[in-house]
């Protein structure tokens, strides 16, 4: 990536002048003393968006609680801290959740080759919350980091890793209730697993400043306490735990959402109906404020991972509400009702200078109907178009399997730049699913590619030297597919795992993905 000198000067000015506003403290500034400087200066700066509220927010009742009133809430830099980190540090890679992993292949890929398999522990005890085993579930995306020399030296001096470690590390939260660390090159453990007490379903998140903070959310209350935590990777120990919030308006304390760092703050939505804003420092988190809201008297929970553009954050909840809020003030800006449970994460794309939001919902509150996929103007929440995919919720004995979009969308690139893709559960012929391609301008469905089974995993992309795009995705029966992005034709299918609910991370021409059971796979696409 080319460095924009103007952006560097402007960003450095913001970093150096971040006083927190007036006489208020700037605790947790953008430049943490123990952090490694990474890519805060290469992104063109976006303008701060207005602190306004559109008429749509009249449909909700909200309250912002300030817990650190002496510290300004203004985000001191809007630069994308994830843009040039040495790896993939959060779900779908960054603040816009675009999955720009940079996957590459040569020619037309047709081979799916397993390079190594890492086994997690398993736990099949039968607590009230069910049996979870090991491996990974939804969303369960691994992280990838190439530790810079300064960080690697510090890890070795602390005894966190040994001298054989390659410096390229996979980190993944497991349903077993531990965070695992794997040498990307060899597939062996790069350090001891860290138990966190409860199963992890969502995607963990590494602080993009490389201050050593790893953010983890528990997904199932097998035991108490139950909540969100943080780990100091330089010490390989937990330093923060946020248990169930007594002020929460929804009594479910899981954190499947993958948190984001913006400026000096960490933003963490919860399934308890709160969106938490914390001051992030090396080995320390301090609660700053929390936004809680209800819609028609009910407090929804948030399982999807929030996206960010400028000083606006975007969340989607299990009552079908898409919410934009101001990161500085935590006040709502606009709200849009999609009509059914949303677990997929919003994706932001800037088109002709305007940011747009893409996301789809499930078929959950409905019994039979359609999964809706929408494009909104991210500045004001106005609908550009909405597509409908026929499907239904399937009831099997005492369980129900929702239809629709669990997967987060994948923006097309190269010869597919005009398209956006996602896996969709249909349940119209058994438990079937499709990969759907939608025209980004019109909202017209271009094609649906039938999969052997339904898919919750979010698709990823690879491009070749001719700028042709290929999609790789897994389904919930353990199949991996290579699909031509342009026409939707399946090039290759291989049965690999038991159940790919989890989403993959891409490194070069490989992907790393976990499955239910006990397995994490590194797979080469060629």
C-alpha cells in the first residue's frame, strides 16, 4: 500500500493533539506507551460525521450511562487501526468487515489440499446449556498475526513462546472453553492454550496496536461467572473480566460479537442489549460508557459484529434492527427495521464517495417467508434496495433451524466488483442452502448456487493474475467448495470436516478454518 504523506501529517497532528477535549483527561490515548506503532498513518482521513439524530430513532428508547465522566468520549483518531496490521486481527479483518484478506491464486484453482490439522480438547458433559465438545462454532474465525521482531523478542523473553516458533501465529477461541495458539507454518501449538471457563462461539479480537491485549467473549454459561474478558499475550494471563451486567435490560450475558478498537477506545456490543465503550490500554480496560436501548418495550441482543465508518458505529440485533450510533457520544443516529433476527455482521462499502451498508436477516420470527438482504445509505439509514430470498424455518423435534443469512456478506472484486455474495439457508428441500450473488447497484439476484447442505460460514475470496475472482466456502456438513465468482459454477468440492459453522481466515493461497468436533484445518487452494 502506498503511503499518503498528507494523511500521515494530518493523522500525526490528531495523535499529538488528542487531549480528550477541554480539561478532561486523555487516559488511553491513541499512542499507548507499550504499543507497537502500526499503520495509523497510511489511511486517508475521513471527516467526522455530525452528531445528529434522524426521525427513525424516535422508534427506540435509549440511555447512555457515563462511568468515566472526567474522560472525554471523543475518539481521538478516525484512522483505521486495522488497515495495515501484520495479519488479521478481528472478524472479517477490519472496521468495515469487508474480508479484504488478500487471497491470491494462480490460474483457475481446482485443488483443495489439507496441509495440517490441529486438534483441540473436547468436553461432552451434559450441563443445562448442552454439549459443546471442542473445535469451533459460529462465527469462530481464527486470527492470524505475523509478530514483528520487537514483539517476538518480547514474547520470547517472557517465555510466552519458545525459540522454535516461526513468528506466524493462528489464534482461535474454541467451544471447549480455551483460546488456542498454533504455529501457522507447522500446525503445532505455539504456546499453551489459555482456559477461559466457558465455550467461545464468536471471533476473538487482537488489539491492532499490538499492545498484547486479546479480547475474548464467552458464548455459553456452562459455569458462572459468565461474560467478557481480556488476556495479556505477553504474560499469557487474563487481566480483565466483565461479568453479567446487573443494569442490562436483557438477561443473557454472552458476547459473540468481535470487538473493535477505534482511537483510544474498544467497542464491545453484548447480547444483553448493551453496547460498551472501554478505554483500552496495555494490560488494562476501563469502562467509559454504555448505550442501552429498547424498541417497542423490548431490549434486543447483539450477536453480530459491529462495523465502523468515520465516527459512526453500525450494529444489527436479534429483533431485526440496524442501528447507527455516534462513537463519540454513544447516541443513536438512525435506525432501520429489517423485520427478522440479524446475526450476520453489517458490511460497509464506499461507492462513489458514499458509504453504504449491506446485511441480511434470518427467517426466525417468521415460520416461512423470505430472508431479506438490504443496502442502506450508511449516513442516514435510507433504503437503496432490498432483495428477498425464499426460505423457511425448519422444526425438527424440539429444535428449530432458522433459515436465511447467518453468513456475513462478501464484496466482489476484480471481475466481480459489481456483485456481493453470501451464503443463505433455505430449508425448502430438507436443510438446503445456496450461495447467492446480488448486483450491488440494482439489488437484482444474479444467481443462486445450490450447496450440498446449508451454510452458516461466511465465504472468502481469492483472485488470480487475470483479476478473476473465486469464492471458497464451507457448509454445515463439512464440505469445502471452490466456486467461480462470475457465473456461480462449482469448480471443486471436497468433504473435509464435520461441520463448518465457522468462518475462515485467508493467508496467501491458504485458509485456516475450524469445525465442530475438535479440528482446526489449514487448507491450500491451488
